[in-house]
């Protein structure tokens, strides 16, 4: 049964891979696209593999990588070019990472700015030199071909990759913790390596408290007419890092005619949640002690510890502690 899951996920991920170009690319965007495509489908996993890379980079060798980033796809977000330098921004869809046979699941978006320079009339990537970003099928094929003399290690590695493959293909297609159309790329650019907080991030007690009042709604995103203008507006809790080093950021994002406007309202640690409340009079424990809100408000809450209410006054955002 697991083998069937693996075959399905490999087919899905391989279908998303872009095709290589046969000629040396003439623009910074084409250089980065070919470089990322190579990493995705061949991988700079070994010295031998790096030697197969077309001459797209300024460095001649790479360190022996202990970590490999496992990805499903990439997307070029933007390209900026001057006379002899350029920056191409790419978003990678990360599934997890592997440190040898130890494979860790961690789905997120990673945004990287590739720095290029013009060398003898050809665009070359000059930085950053980062660990390989390879697809799951690529890494699996590499392990099968390169570790035949270490059958126990190979079996452990393949087993770990197959577990990741099953987790990816089994993930629900409809995720309540998802960004509205267009916002994901903006968040990835402005708040890299972050993701929305989910019910599974909460401990059992906090999860019960949230579900009691909000059901199975996502604790990391809520639509709210915060500014009172009817424009699509969302309050987000973005988390990054792990365990004791985890950081949480409260962001309000509003869709305007020319794109998204975002504001960072609060930064803290732990796993806080967000929800909205209606217009009305709110009494707080800090200045201002009373807020008369004519629009819906945002509540940012760390269960068992604190809660902060935010309101828009037509001129500025005000906040007050409603629990301590």
C-alpha cells in the first residue's frame, strides 16, 4: 500500500517540474530558472552532480552538504536588472529537509533572492551558495543509486522518504489555514520562512478552548472588515522557528487596487490565536481604557496569559489589553 502512495506522489511531483533549456540563457531570469530546474531534477547533492551543472554560477566548487532541502516546485516572483547586476526572487515550496537518512517534514514557502552579475557577457549567479533544493523523486533516485553498498542505511533513508511522500499525498486538499488568492506570495516576500498557525500547533488544552468558541476555523487567519471600507482584509498569525525559539507575528493585510498592504501589529513568542469581534464599546486594562469601535476589531490571544484588542479609529490603530 505504501508503495502505491509513493508512486502517486512521485508522479504528481515530477509532473510539476519545468523543462531545461538547451541553450545558454540570455537573461537573469532564464539563468535562475535553469539553475533551479537543475537543482530540482538533478540536484547539487554530490560533487559529481555539481559537475553536471551548466556554467551558471561564479563559484567552482561547493561544500559537502550535510543538509538537503526537499521541495516540490519553485516559482520566480520577480527580476530586477541593472547594467551589470541583477536580483531574481524565487519562491520554493518546501516539503521538508534531510540530514543524511534523517528526514523531517516541514511544509512551508521559502523565498530566496538570487544575486547575479554579468561576466564576459554572460549572466552568472554569484550568491547565495545554499544547500541543494531537490525534489523528492530526485533525492529518492539518488539514494537508490549511490548507497547500494550500504543496504541498511539505504533502507532507512528510503523508508524515511517514503513516509514523507505518503504524508504529502495524504495532506488534505482543502486547508482552512490557507491564504486568499495572491496573498501567499506577498507574505512569502515580506515575511519569509513563516506560515499560518494551525490547530495542530496548539496544545490540547488551547485547542479545546479555541474549538469551543470557533469550531474548526483556522486559528491563524480571519477575514475582518477592520478598516470599515469593505476591501478584503485579513488578520494573520504567522509563526517561524521551532519550539522555544518560535516567534509569532500578528499582521493585518488589506487588498488594494495595486496589490496588498500589510501592517505588523505585534510580535511575541508561543502559539497565540486570532479572531474578530463586532463593533462596539470595549473596556481594557491599559490605555486607552475604553475603545468605542465603529468597525469590527481584531483579538490577538495567548490562552491562559493575555489578550489584546485592536481597533481602527479612521486615523490610526489603537490597542488595549483585555486580559492579563
